[in-house]
């Protein structure tokens, strides 16, 4: 009887081993891990952030360029107007206009390079937006000529005050319009910066607007540039997590 029981246990054990081996054979040697939705979303966000970084201009750099333009351009005007620079006000006004034009050109080129990588309706929007810039500053140039003739007897400080106010008005409106067209919040912030400075300069008057633009302008744009750097890094780190 003990022999029969031993044979039964042996056969039963062998059967269990065969079934276990069969199950192991049918199973895949390497099971595919389950898809993690969070990891997939993080990967998509990282790809989107990389694409935006490669297409969009670095807004922080643009803010810093404008900070330098305000510091140099209006700093020269301030020095010429208040006598701490051996420079005629008319000469400083021309140099300041060139510096302002250089900053506008840099910003426009950065935008053109960005829009050149986009196709479709955005291409037309970018072209129309660029032409609007040219039209706006053509009017500013004509206004400058006319106002200089009309106010020939006025102090150059008053003439420069009015010309700069109109020029910055066009810049602020164009950036806020660009924000509405392209859905770019950073452009809207830039337009707001210009508008706030312009309003402060108009309220302060001809004798104080240069100080506001020379001191408040660089501070405002540097603060905006640092803010954009922080947001850009936070966005990049957020997509990686």
C-alpha cells in the first residue's frame, strides 16, 4: 500500500511540474510594461516645449535688448538735456533714434526668423504684421518732420518729448496687437511696459520724461526679462518632471 501511495505522489508531482512548465512556456519571456499616462503626457509636454524653444525667439533677450536701448538712448538725451554730457541735444536725439531703430530691427528680425518656420495662415499674419510696423514708423517719421517745423521756435526738449511719445505709442500698440494676433502673452507684457512708460512720460511733462525713460525703462525691462527667464526655466523643469 505504501508503494502504491508513493507511486501516486510521484505521478502527481510530475503532472504538476509538467503543467507548470507548460504555463511558463506559454507566457511571454518579457512582459511589456503598462503605459503610464503621466509619463506619456510629460513626454508630449517636453516635445512641445522643445519645439517652442526652437521656433520662438528668446523673449528675455529681447527685453534685455530694449533695456540697453533705453539706457543708452535716453541716457544720452538726459545727459545732453541736463548738461552732464558734452553733447548737443539734437545730436543726442539722432543717436537715440538710431539706437531705438536698432532695437526695433533686432526684435523684428527675431520675429521674422520665428515666423519663417511656420506655414499657413500664420505666414500671412506675420507678413501683415511686419508691414504694419513699417507703415506705423513711416507715419512716425512724417510726424517728426511736421512737428519739428510747427514747433521750430520751441525748445528741442518739447519736440523730442512729443516725437518720442508718438513713437512709443506706436510700439506699444503694435506689440499688444501682435499679442492678440499670435496669442503671445509675452508680447502683450512688452506692449504694456511701453504703454506704462509712455503714460508716465506724458503725465510728467517734457522736462521729466527723459528721466522716466532713462531710469524707469531699463528697470522695467530688466525686471520683465528676469521674469521671462524664470518662467521659461520653470516651464522646462515642469515638463521634465
